C-alpha cells in the first residue's frame, strides 16, 4: 500500500539512512565573510534609477548630536529601534539616474579614501558600482545636493584624481557660492562648519573646478530632472524631482538625515543642520507635501535601498520602505 | 584673489563650459533592465546566515484571503501600505546557515520551474544562490519547516531532478506523517488542502524520499539549530532557533505570512492557515516571546532581507527591519 510505504519510509528506515552516507561526505562550503554588493534598481517611467550604497557612518552620540533634545532621549530612541545606543549608523546612498541618453550620479558618497580610513564601513560606492555594472567613465553628470563631505568627497579617488573623469559637476548656485567664498569661510560659525569650507577646497581641485557648473532651484537641470529649493541643512541645499511618464520621485538629499530618527522627529535639530530652524521648516513643508501627494522619496540617509513612502505619525512622519522587488 | 577666482569660475565662465565639451561626447551607458541579485548576510556568533530571495508572489485578494476580515479591510490596509490593493505581493526568502562544517538550507522556495511560470517573479533561488557564490552541490542539509509548496517545491529542479543532490532532507516528523498519509489526503478539508497533499507527492520523488529524515520539535537538529513546535499554519509546522555564542535568531517559517499584514494583525485568519485558531494562538505566543526576549526573527515571508526585531503595537506587533550593514 502506498500509505504504508510512505509511512514506513518516513518513520522507519529513512531516519537512519542519510547521516551515514551523506552527512560528512562533502567538504564544507567556505564562509563568505563578506556582505552582498548593495545596489537596487527601479524605474520612474523611462528613467532607470539605481541606488548604490556607499556604506554607513558610525558617529558617537554626543551631547550636541541633537541640539534641542537631551542625549539620553536620543539614546532611548536608538534603543527602541534595537540599534546601538551610543553610535549613530547613518546610511549613505548615492543614486544613478539613467535617462537613456545620460548617466547621472546624484551625490558622491564619502569617497574611495574612506574605504581604508573607515575599515570598509563606507567609501564603498566605486566597489558597489562595479557590482552593478556601472563604469565611472560612463558617468556624464554628477549633481550635488549640497557640499557636505559625504556628498562631495566621492568626486575624488583615493589618489586625488577625478573619480568620474568624463562628468560635469553640477552644484546649486547658492550652495557653491557660499562654500567657495573665502569671506564666508572666515565668518564660519563653528569649527565643524569651517572644516566643511576647507573640505570643499580640498575636493574642488583645479580639475574638478574645470567641470563645475551651477544650477538654480525651480529649473530643469536635464529632461525630467528639476531642482527644488530646500535650504536649512545648508544655505543652498537643493533637492530634485525626477519625473517620467506619470511617475515621479522626490530625491531629498538631506532634508532629513536617517528617516528612523529625523523624519519621525522633524523637530529634532541635528548637529549638521547649519540653520536648524530653517531645516525644520523645510522638513515639515517637504514631508507634508510627500504625504499629501503620496509621493515616493529617495533619501540619501534612509536605510538602503533608501526609497520609501511616508505617512503622518504623531508630530512627525513614518517612512514605509518600498519592499524589494525582483523585477523592475 | 582666491575668493574672486573661485566665484568667477563658479558664476561666470564655468557655466558655459561643460555642455559643449562633454555633454554628448560619450555614449550612454545602457539601461540594465534587471534587478540586483538579492542575498544578504549576517552572523549569529560563528554561524553565517545568508538570506537568499526567491522572489515574490502575486496573489489576488479574494473574499477568503483573510477569512474573518472583509476583503475591503484587507484592500484598505494594502492601500495604506502603498501597495497594490488587489494583489498580495508575498515575499519568499529561504536562508542558508553555514556552521563552518555544514551548509544548511532552510526551506527551498517555489522551485526552478516557477521562474518560467511566474515570468521571473519567483523561482529565483538558484539564480540568487549563484550570485551569492553558493553551489547547490555544496548543500549538506535541507530543513523544511512545513510542506506548503513555496517551502518544498525548490527541492526539485525544473527537470524533476534533485536541486541539492548531496543534501539530506529533514522534515518535522508530524508534518511529514500528515502530508504523506493517504488517509489524511482523503479527508482533506478543501480542494486547496488536497492540492497540497498532491503536491507533496509530486515533490517527494523516490530520490527525494531516499534523502528524507524527520526531526522532532524540542530537540537539536544539528549543533546550534533546534526545532520549536509552532503548529497551526500546518499540523506539524516547526520553527527553528539558531544560536551561537551569546546570539540567536528565531527562524519562524510561516508563524506569520508577510509581517506587514499578519504580524501587525495576528488575529487575521489567513486562507493558508489550516487551523486558523491554532495558528493565531501560536502567532501570539511566539510574538510575545520575541518581544519579551528582544529576539531577532527571520521571516520566510518578511520583506527581503527578511530579518527584523519586533515591537508590540496595538493588538498586534510591528516589525523593525534590521537595516542593511555593509560589513558582517
């Protein structure tokens, strides 16, 4: 009988078979000891977007990490998120836009040199680009949202040469004017801000300056890609809208830092917001728009793959990460 | 002056330079038109875990999709999640455990044949394994949590041969006894359940049966991997705990289907829960434990990469997905 045969196989002889004949007959597969390459693709109409992870930060939670909230409250929040309470793991996610005729990189990550200095924690863009089949030589345009180091340092390779030698570099006009102005540098409000001025000079080598062009908020940078004024985090900070067909995505830059802290708590004044009051106002305005429009947001500091919808939640906003899809 | 030079470069001549010399000088990078391979690694003590995505389902939201909740409420919930309201995109995520001496696959996905029948939506395990550097021939052991098709079909390749020819196949004793018993098949409570009996017979070919062994809940299957009784979804459904050093993860199988619907609403009776009342009781018991122990859960139907912590939220539980980490 079929039934008996099955049950006999199952409960009787089978139980003793496998171990002896197969259990140790094959060498163990070696441990990989490394993470998967991290890139994620989706389409906005005809435009193909590839989010390419550059790694994460590991910043200590200092007293001024959020200037208007006690350190203990930040730590408690991290704890509730099952994260390390004394360090902030802020993700870095540059994106590529392939319009079919142009390959555009938005923000450049922490730079190749960081791969060594961070022990592999960040500086991973070029490595992950290679895994994604994207060649630095094919990049036609780099668009910067602002001049913080984690957005501009990737302009240079570890040897100081241009990482994207064939790309023009587009920066918000007001942002570039501010960070490259020596008078502004001399009036820097803190050592941290002064260091950003100095870093801008380090990165904007003569070769980089040759490729620099500026863009204005409210205008189209290239077909389907428009700039939006979102100042506060830095004086000339811009975001982008990417639209094709009836689809669009809001590429926010640093309107918020990591969503799980700063979209959920838009009133928190992050230490890297240069004008925290303006940054908060921008944040609330942008996020109210995202909620009202049910618009997808691409967040440089969102958890990889860094794309989400947003819902109102208490006094803040909660990100609903777009789930992985095996097909575009 | 440095300042003037910078500003001049920025606001003057540079703006006109780049377009002419570089804008169209290089061929466009081709669109990739395909998603990244989907695997994700983490460590539990000395054990390396690789979650390998097998794709997603696309099931219509029928009247009985959740038997004790109106279809409209399910649709409204999906809508609030910014998902298609008429289809359920349920992720499939088998995992590999590499203990250093054994390579173990937990659940096998929808099977290679599904890659064609689903137009690439699922059946992607072997493809993603290859991307992860995992060879089917190196798999020493397949552990099944239960006998639903999306967990067992991957035992076979599209040609009907064994996908993991050197692996023994371990199934919960009660589960195997139930699904391979012809008497039980004849008493099947619905056409859907009957089809699961028939599918079990299709997959458990003579070659597969030769490799079948059973395991008992409450016992260690191999060093660091123990079985936990979690019946309800199916009569002999088991989960696993994987522990090494002071770390552990709960590999839940189908204690919940997709977290965003069924962990958040543990009282929802999913159409694939064979004993929905027992399934709900198991769900609440397991999730109360996960919350109390602050334990990581690996969910076969969680969004890729399918690993999360859990917090209590209203009458249910909310998953807090573990963020991507570039290093293990």
